[in-house]
């Protein structure tokens, strides 16, 4: 029998599911992919379908078919993904000589090779992280600010927050290749094209001018620069900068690819190069960094003519009910390969403090993880659309004594905008009490200084931290002596900062007068309104969506402060206790719940996932790209194996929840044939090499994909008893 023909006869609805992907016997979908022998293959996968395992078997199979391991290149996005693929390759029986690399590491090796050959001079300094990049970013900011045509409406601030914003935008501009070939375009024109402030575009261009000395010669270079620099060298030097053309290139998590990475892939493609890329177009959620759903479709097919597209539609993570919901939401085929179902529940919450979303979620978590339930808090995650939603939720978790850790986002008490608001309350109270730790004092002071444009050296900050930590009442001198000063011989304070400080002083003086009469919520609402904190936020957080998220965080915190009814001292005490709780949990042995965001959760998995605030305007977020919001929701909901709980406001159903069509998904799950009824047609044997001839004579056949001998289920098993799996009934005929 032709083994590949027999494999194709196995129905696509007959997945084989075992305890984990590492021991998964390949489904018919996976077998079709692994055995495909054409040049270009694009795998359309759903969440939890075993993309990495399938790619590892593709590599191992092609290697056994004669492709030299040294001519195979596997590209991934992160060091963690590299480790996972290397593990899967070992399980699939591939050679250790197969190269698995991140795009950045691979690009750096190319540049180092050209440098050693004398083709380019390379980089004089390599910047390993954002901390190393910061001085060069500051130099670029100062250079752009000194230009006679500098944007008068842009804040050329020399602080960590601005540096971080510039570094993030540099990553985006390089990933999209937006800076490449834009030399004849003015800053204004490019800013309009990219929907960015003109001053930010000028800073990024100044950074590039400082960095590039000549073709292939750089004063400094970071990870963000590597792929773009490889492409620029190839463009400018042509054949002098020779690129390798591997026999096989495998690209995992292809949905995260940007313009620079797909261009690199095309440059590496020789006349005989084969490419296998796998991704899920519904997980394209990094558009800010240049990822685009087209790279999972027409753009890939345009670059690599004759591409065959094959599906991985069976998820080994999501049960049939959740699979049906995911299919209804995305309109892409999504099947389940799990034996058990994934429960999907929708809970409505009210508007009162006792019945709000945070309180209901905390109560549900406490109930589901009670002693004897078999589910631990560490098996659960709460996935937010955005970090600003965590304020009421974190307080509810603390009130219910539910330990949690944040992953990919900060606790609200540590966010820069909340620290600034806390600082205003401390000024109104005229004391930093109850905070006494220098690090916590320093965080509040630096947040205030950031909004006030205070230019302190690191030594000055440390001195202020120690002084106020030792005597909390001395914050009044910090406020009157530094934050409210509009003229300072030690600083070149611009006109905008002088105006803000003057207004800040007026507002704080009024708050001092009202501190005993007003609640904390009233004090903060007045400060936010009179200081127009939303505008200050837009100046500090240069990306529009970042500024919007921070503004919503400020609104949420002020609303929370008002709901408590506490005065400044009471609210500050409560916030301090929240931090103390968090520190106690970190030191205890209680395994905590994970609190994360949809973007940070991508690629992760929990037994139970809770998604709060599923409401139009929250999730999906207002003013955001509707398609990307849908993809973010898909990512969040498909992180779970056993249970998904969605929280939506009473009487305000989200269109996302309607799109899931949960009743239909539940009916389809009930009516689904059991996996036992659609069992695979093969039984794999454990045949030692010395017994292979005996197995063949008895009628066993060799599977070159799985690297195992097998028999059909119709064949008698007794002759093969000694090779049967341990859990198979050897006593059968």
C-alpha cells in the first residue's frame, strides 16, 4: 500500500489526541503538511493546533529525504520560541545541526560575517538593551530640538519615558521599513503619512543620522537595527554582500512577521530554496510593529509564486464549544481535537460597587478554586483588553485575599500616571506618610517631576528620596522649592513648562486649602480638570493610543477614588496596604493568579481564563481598528483549555459576545461524534530495529513521517503483541 495515499484517506475529522503535543501522533492534516514536497507552503493554523510540532516534523522528514541539516534554517521571533522549537526538533528526530535562530541573531551573524570578510566596517558599538540605547536617544532628541525648524508643539524631553517612546517608534519604523528610502520626504510629509508628531519623526531621523557613518559602517547598532541594516547593505552593495540561500527555510509564528522580515525571507530565497511558514492570521495583533494579515495571505503568495496553502484547523487546546465560538467569531474553520469540552460561560455584572465586574470576578475565582476543586489559582488567568482596566479589579482581588502577579503590564499602583496622582494627594496632605521606603518615595517624586519637567541628576533624585523617606513632611519643601518653581538658574525651563508649573502651584494651593473638606476623589477630579492632565499626557506619551490608554487609566483611578468616599489620607493608606499585600504575596508560597493583557497573553495557555469588561467601548475598545480588536479578543479567548468566563454589563451586551453564537456552539458540541467513533485507522507499534524484518513479514508497514511501524485496526493484533503500546489490549484477536 502507498503509505502517503493511505494517509490522505484518513478523514480530517479524525485527530489523535494524547496528553500533550510532544507525544501527539500526527493527524491527517499534519501528515499532509509534513509529506508535502513542493517549494512554498503556507500553513493556516488555528490556536493550539501544534504549529511548532508540525514544523519540527516537516524539518525532520525533509532531512530524512536527503536535505542536509546544515542547509536548513528555522527562523523564530524570540529566544524562548527558539528553545521550544529545538525541543520539538529533538522529539521529531531531527539533527542537532539544523540551525534555529531569531531574526535578529541571524541578521547579526550576517553582518559579522561581512565584517570579517572586509566587505563592511560594521558597528563600533553594539547596544544590548534599551538602557544602553538611552544616551544615544537623548543625543538624538537634543539634536532634533536644536534644529531651527524644530516642531514648537513637541516636547523634546530628556527623560526615560520619552526615550522609551522613541525606542518603541524606532522599532516600528524599522519593522515597517518606513525610514528606508524616505530621504527625499520632509519630516512633515513623513509624519502625516505615519500619523506621528513631526517632532518624533525628526528625533528618529536624527538618531539614524547619528548612527550611520557610511554604507555598512555604524557608530552604534542595536537589535532593532539588525534586519534593516542587512537589507540596506544588500541594497547598496549588491553581490558584494553575499547572502546564503538555504535549501529549506522554516518560519514559525509567521503571523508576527513584518515588512523587514518578509523582505529578508525573499532575499534568502534561492532558485532551489523551499519555504514552509506557519501562522494564524487571527493572531496578527502587533500591527504597531508592522505585522500585517496580508503576510499570511496575498503578500506571501505574491512574493513566493506557486505557494500551496494547507490548514491546521484542529486545536488540541480548545474544546468543541470554544472551537465553535472561535469559528463563529472569525469565520475561519476551527475544529477541536480534545477529548473533553471547554466550558464557556457568560456572566452579567451590575453597576453597584457590591455587584461590579471586579467583585463578581473575584467571587467566581474564589468559588472555582476552593479546596478540593482540583483547580489552583496558578491555573487561572485574568486577561484584560488594556492595563487601565485593572484598577477596580486589583482592589477586588485584594479584598478577597486572592494573590496575583501581573505579566506584561504593571500593577496600577506602580504606573507613572497613578504615581503622579498619588503625589498630588501627598502634597495636599503635606506628607508622604505612610510611605517610608526610599524606592517607593522615589517613584512618586519622579512621576511628579516628569509631569513638571524637573531636570534632576540621579544623585539629586536619590538625595530627595532619602530626605523625604526619613521625614515625610519635607515633601512640602520639595513641592514649593522645586515642582512649582517657574524660574530656575539650574534648568533651562521652556515656556510651556513654566506655564504648567505656575498652574500646578495654583491648583496645589487650592487643594491644600480644601484638603480637609474634600474627599480624595474630589481633590483628584479638580486637579485633573484644572491641570488638563489629558493634554499633559499627550505631550508625554507621544503615541496617540498610548496617551489614550493613560488618560483612561487616570479617569478610572479618579472614578475609583470617588467611589471609595475616602479622604486623601484614607485613600493613600489603602494604596499603601495594597502594595504591602503584593509584597507579602511575592514572599509567600501561595501560587498566584496571573493578571495580564490580551497582547501579553499571546502564546500562553491556562486551564481557566476570565475576561472582564467585555463591552462595546471597552473590549472592543472605542476608536481602535475593529479587525485588530476582533483578533485580540480571539487571542484572549483561545488561551484556555478547560473554561472560559466572559463578564459583560447587564443590559449592554457586547457585539463580540453576540458574534460567538454560544447557543449554537453548545448544540454542535453536544451533537459532535465522539472521537472514539472517528478513531484513526492506524495502530502504531514499538518495533526495535532488530525486529523490523519480522514486523514487515507479518504485514506491518513503515511510516516515514512518524518513523514508526504500523498496522491497520482491521488486522489481528496477537502476532504483533510484543510491539503493541502498553495501554493497548493485547488480548484482542
